[in-house]
C-alpha cells in the first residue's frame, strides 16, 4: 500500500510541476491541453523508475530505512529545496533567453540545470516519503 501511495504522490507532483512549467513557456491551443498531461505523465513515470533505482538503498537497507523514517523532515526540506530551485530558474538572473524560429522572437525560459534538478529532487522527495504511522516497507519486511 505504501509503494502505491508513494508512486501516486510522486506522479501527481511530477505532472503538476511539469504542467506549470509548460503553461509558463508554451501554449499551442486545445491540443496542448490534451497531449501535454499525457507527455507529462510519461516523462514523470520514466523519472520515477530512475529515481526508484537511485533510492533503492532507502528501501532495501533496514538501517537506512529506519533512519530515513526517523528523519522525516528531510523529505520536506528536499522537496521545498526542489521547488525553490524550479522557482529560481525562471528569475531574471538565471532565466535563459532563446530564439523561437516559429514566432521569430526571443523567448524567456527556465534555466535547464536548475529546473531539471529541482523537478527531480521534488519527485524524489515525494517518491520516498513515508507517511507517519505506516509500518515497515513491504520489501524491508521480506528481507528482515
């Protein structure tokens, strides 16, 4: 149950942040409203698979899992840090101006490194959040 909850939370956070970023940079009409959530869900699912592999030590090591649960505030600090990084990536000192050939004009957009790192950090935090009061993870129970 915990794994499903974590996956759904990470998927919601990832798609929400993705849609906010898309709304701030591009809008192509009704087709954007239809296809962008699907693209966001696919990209977020791929990121979740990658971040699950990176977070396997948290899930498989009983000692690390217990430490992670005792220090639950780390998830909120890292998630907030990821949000701040994404927010900062659009501020004037960090924003990037690119030339849009279709509209023949310069367009302000996010700093790629800041926004990607912030997005991944936020999704990682949501993916590895254990709600208070929930017992050990299924994988950890099997291996202990």
